[in-house]
C-alpha cells in the first residue's frame, strides 16, 4: 500500500474530527473548530496520510516553538484510522513531524497516555525518553500521561515532507 504524506487542508478537518471521535472518545476529542484553529497557528504544522485512492487514513500535528537560538517542538497529535493500524502509517506521520522539527533543531516533546503501549514503543524507537508523569492529564477520563522528550538531532534535509512511502498492507 502506498501512503502519501501531505499538508493538512481546511477541507480535511471533518475527517480528522470523525477519526478523533473513534480514537479518543473518552478524552474530549477535538472538533472541526479545534483543527481549524491549529491550522491557523503560524507555528503549527499539520499533515495527513492518504492512501492510493486519496482517502485520509491518518493525521498529525506539531508546534514549532522557541526562538531561532533555542528552538523546541511539541507533538500535538497523531491519529490513524483503526482499520489501518499496524501498517506503519503512524511511523510515517511521526517521521514527517520529526523531519519538520529537525530542520529547526532543538528537542521535541510530547505527552502520551501511560496505557498506550504501542505509541510509547513507537516513540522510544524514535529516540524519545520518559521524563515525567502528568497525573489526570487527559480529561474527562482522568488518564495519566507520560511526558516524553527527544533530544535535538542534526543532519535533517531542508526540503518539505516526504511524499510517498510503501507501508505493509
């Protein structure tokens, strides 16, 4: 299966909100207006993963923060259609976000539910380490989150997101 990673467009927010309802029903899933607000932020980069038919199967977003001298980034969200789990799409999305952050330098932070073992494993494979615990972070469920940090990495290309990649079917 070929997956294309491309910038999120305002027309994508309906599908993103639909996926949020499925993926995060107990933790105040984002609505269309939330995605539109994030897209409008000049420091935010949001992307989508599309299959060969152009159907959005995942999305992700990152905030590029700090200054030129002291940059940092924060992964806001990664979501993949449950029908497409375990096919490498989350990895492609994360790698595209890390590429974007890597162009600026600085560490990358994120929060992840403490009970989301597949996501924690993915993040650890990409150089993230647990640096803290945020009790009752996710609301209204009250689930805890780990704060994870990836140190600054060097050697990232300066061009845009990856475009096409093969993932397992």
